[in-house]
C-alpha cells in the first residue's frame, strides 16, 4: 500500500497513524469499494473518516448527522469497555466517484490536489483518510 500525499501538524507521526488506520481497516475499505462498483459508481474513491478526530468528526457529522455519529462513538466505546473486539477508532467509510472527489476534495484539502492528477495504478483504488488532525491519500489493492 503506497502513501501518496498528506498534511497535518506533525506529518511523520500523523502519516504513520493514518497508514496504520488504512491497514487496520483494509477489508472494510475493500468492501466499500466493491459495494460502490456494484452500485454503479465509476472509479470509486473510498473515504476513511475517523469520527473521533477533530477534522473527521465535522465531515462525518455533515454526512451522517450528529445522532448517528454520537451513537457509533458510544457503541464503539461500549464495545471496548465490555472487552469486545479491540477497536482503534470509530470510522466511517464512504465511496464517491473519482471525478467527484477530484472536483471537491482539493477545496477541503488543497494539499491533496496532487493525488488527483492521475488515476490509481491498475488493480488499486484511492483511499482518502481523514484522521490525526488532517488527511492523506493512499492506494489500496482491490479485494
């Protein structure tokens, strides 16, 4: 999985944290990509949003609403507290077309514009991670 570009306060640590989140959520990202293809979305780009992150929560709440995000965070915290599966963050995945992402993402994160200069390599899709106070793009393999 290759990192493309990102930005935030402490770029090295933040980029490592974002990359780890992608690795931890890879199956979920691949499922979201596959579902998007089945729904007819061309060249899906999959967003991976940390709902507990200062930047990610704003996006998640705009997409899903406050109640849905608060409920997901609470459920995740209860799962961790009850000794359930270990989770790192409450995340939201959403796929949109490459063209839509290319048009809209640079307005939110100008430093990601370079990620849309060309399509992902064959057999991979673009992932936009919003976590650790910023965002980054990565390539992930198809499922």
